C-alpha cells in the first residue's frame, strides 16, 4: 500500500463519521469502527452485507432505486442525503450519506 492509501485508510478509521466502502452492487467491502459504535453491529457482520440490508424499509427502497439508476445510466446522485440505518436493536439512526464513485465502480460512502 502506498503512503497516500495508508494515510487515507488511517483518516477513515479515525474520523467520527461512519465510513463504508461499497462495491458497485452496494455490498460493503470495508467499514470503519464507528459503524459498530453507532449501530451496535460488529464490523465483521456489516462487511459483505449489501448496504440496503442495514437501512430502514422505506430508505432501503429509495437507495435501491437510485443505485439501480446509477448503474444503468451512470446518472449523478444527489450530493448528499439522509438515510435511516437500523441499529442492532432495530431502532433507527439518522445518517448523512454521500457517495463517491471510484473509477472501477467502487463506491466510497
């Protein structure tokens, strides 16, 4: 890993924000520890799930539709929006979502 990637990884791990890296289908391939802190779900249980599985029902439908639109048309997404995630106990937590697409289709959110 080069120095830039190492520093980026450290910044992501130590931010107060919840940060996840998704593949082009929305599957979580990496998440920082704040996901576990704020949702009560261990990071190893979050990783490999589709991000939509972590959302409240109404937000799951919204996110699924905009990601499908993005995949089909390469349409731009809103700069940021709010989504309700589900904590381990089922309670909602409001989170700000911002998607950044990498050249290979990977989503940094």
